[in-house]
C-alpha cells in the first residue's frame, strides 16, 4: 500500500553512518551510507536524507556512551567518548528539532539486539543477549523486546577477562588492561598477529586465544543475565569457525551447572546473527515504530 | 484497619525457613521460623502456619534453581540441586493447592532484590542489583521493580573471578573451580582461615583477598547490567569494613571508564542492605501483593 507508514533509521558507527527508510515489517526501502566525520557535517547529511521522506518517527543506534535518561534536548546526547568531535553532541535533540518527528535513541548494540529480537536470531525468545565483536566489543540485552538501560546501557565488552597464558600483547582498550574488548576485539586480533583476522587461517592457534576470551565473556553474561538466547555478530564473528570454539569454551566453564533445556544445546543457544549486518538498522526501524505516536515532548 | 488485606511470605534457605504474614506497606505482623528439613515435613509446616490466617496471596523466595516458567503445578518447581530432598519438589503447586490462593515464586535473591527495591536501599531507583554474600553468593536484579528472569534467574555468583596471587585454597563451589561463590562465600573464607569471618580481625590481610574477588564480581555485574544502585547483603557483608575495600577495588578496575553521576560516588552506588535480614521476606510480601487478583489458574 502506498500509504503504509514509513520509519527512519540511523546507525552511527565509528567509521560509517547508515540512514534508511523502512516499514514496520522490517523491509528497508531506501538506504544511504557515508563515512563518519563530525556532527557538524554528518547531522545535516542525516536530516537531508530524511527531508521529504515522510517518515513518521526515527530510531537511532549510535556508538556510546549515550545518555538515554536526559529530557528534552538532553535525551540521546553523546557523552564524553574517545571520538572527541562527538563528545557532548545532543544528537537526539538535533534530529528531533530538525525533522519534527519523535526520535528514539539507543546504543548501537542495544539497537542491534532489538533488531535480532524482532526480526532475527532472537525472534520469539523472551530475553535476548546480543554480543558484537568487531572494532569494539559491545553487548545489548532485551527483555520481552525492551532494551536494558538503567544507569546507561550495558557496557559488558569492558567486563573482566583473565589473560590467556600464551598472551603476547597488552590490552588494546584505552581504559582497561583486562577487559574483553582489550583482548578479543578486531584491533586486538590485529595487534596479536600483525594482520587482520580474515587473513588468518582457521587452524591458527590464535583463534584458540580469541575463543578463550570470548567464552569468558559469554559465560559471565550468561550467568549474570540469564538470557534465553545469545546472538553473536560483528566483523570478527564472521570467522564462523569461532562459534564451535566459543561454545566448547563455555561448555567447559559451566561444568554442567544449572543447564536448562534451552541452554543444554549450545548450538542453538549461542548463535550467529541472522541479519547480515542490518541488525542495528532493523532495530532502529522497530524503535521508531514503537516511539511513533508519542508526542514530541514525550522524551 | 482490621480489614486490611494481608499477604503471606515464605523464605526458604538452606538452613532455615521463615514464614510471615504482612501488609502491603511492608509491615510484618507475625512470623515463625524452623530449620530446613525436607518438603515432606516442611511444606505442611508452612501451610499449617498460614491456615486460617486469611492471607490474600503468597510470595515465596527459595534457594534455587527454581523453574519460574512452568505452568500449573510445574510453576515454582525446585530444579535439580545439591539439596537432594528438594530436587524436583513442585513447591509452587503444593502451596497453591493447599492454601487456595495465588502464589508467586522467585529465587531468594530476586525476592531480596525486590525487597530492597521496594522498601530498602534500592527504593526509588530504576534498576537495582542485589548481591548476597553468605553461605553462597547470589545476585538478584530488578528492572522498575520487576525481577529479571529469562532462562531462569540470574546465577551471577557463579560468574568467573581471577584467582588472587596469594590464594591458598581451591574453590569451595562444587561446580566451578573459578567462580565468585567458590572463593568469596562464607565457606570459602572459613576454608582459607580455618575459622568464620566474624572472628577474623578487620585488619587481617584475608579481607583484601575477599574484596579482590567481590570487586571483580561487582565490576562485571556493573558493566553487564548497568544498574542504578548495587545493594550488598548477606552474612559476610555484615563485616562492614568490606564496603570501602570493595568500592576501592571497583574504582581501581573501572579506570574512570564511563562513570555517570550516580556511579561517580561509589559510597552511594555500592551500599549495604537497609532491611537487616528481612529483605527477602519483604520482597515476598511485595510479590504476594502483586500476584493478588490473578486467578489461581494464572500461573
């Protein structure tokens, strides 16, 4: 139907920004992408894309940390972060004021989790954990489709891991000498091997080290969050031979402790993303459809 | 008012069971306790206590693991656990069928978290993490007052900790050689020192080891769950000198990463229970008041 409502979606990553228009069923009708630069140049490009598109509302998934509790123009403000140009950018307010539609903002990983829970590998599951392993490591968590917030949004990629006995590098995280992101993100793999993960053979022992860290993260998230399914995505997880290795590491660590029917078969409990890189964008569409109807002053 | 509605509460621990009758405002009117034995002797004692009490509904917090997703008589069933007599006990169904009132069941730690969130140190906070450090270590988590379930309920006491370099004992956990419960529960303190924590001087170096483990657990829960406040209770935490030590350990591990206003002051972010051991019982009263009005067939 030509009069079907359309929603806007913006995924803001460290290197690229994707804007899209789609419908409630998760169909993307139009999309564009451009490299991430600064709010001064990028926010106008975003609003230009949606100008005249007739979107009813907008969902935004951005690198964090982002303030989801501020009211008015403070809602969806990027907090102090390594990307200095973006630190303090009142992203949510800028977009809402320019486009005059309700705007929902979340972390890129929560958006991806909403996407998987709504349309992907978490569909039909009560509580969904999404772990992205790429330039950084992030976690998103949804409870009956609603993202976990609280103090901010989960930052579980920075939770502690124990160093592998054969480790040769120091943490790549600028904050933590001992976090999952520091030892298992794409840049950590590259520091360890001097080359990017996709060029490393599947049988290289470095993948055992990678799986050692990821399985610690998965085990801790599993025990602390009690999710119904764990979806893993991001560039590093495109090395699909990591999945059985991570599952083995988790199984070994659990020692059979309180395994339920759903988690007994780790092949169906720890699964790859089904949305081929569009999970955050589709999550933003869902966020937009949920914020639609709220008055502009709601947030 | 004599016609004020009353609710039942049962806290089932490894060594004792407490039954109480109270009102919605958290007033306990009557309580009894007896040692934990077996379902065959204990369930009748519970139902006898409430017989004729006129309670409108019942909340139960029990040692886990407990199935919160089963329907009918399967709801609130104790799963396979070290307490063999209780493994498989259909607790929720037995109590509901005997008392003919709606029954809500949760883990003892989720019940305690509900208590703190409703009446204690988490009151007024959006998302509350409760960590108990006693015979075992458990975590409970509430989101706007509702407990986190998912696959089951959090079992974060079994998440991974890195061993202290001066550690002299092996894990006391029968499952995990490397979990928080294994190294920081009361029995772990006792194995390490040959005596119970309350008899160990405050300046004994063993408390540094204890805080080392607890601060790892708190840091991981903080990053994974993003709570608005962290309440700690249980027998071991009655050693109140542990609080500043745990806060110091957490502060050191965070390295200033994404600290928000609420978490910048760890003195008000990581706090002792305010309910003096009644947190689970009060949580059960709240659970009962929330399940009241649901038909018996609801669960």
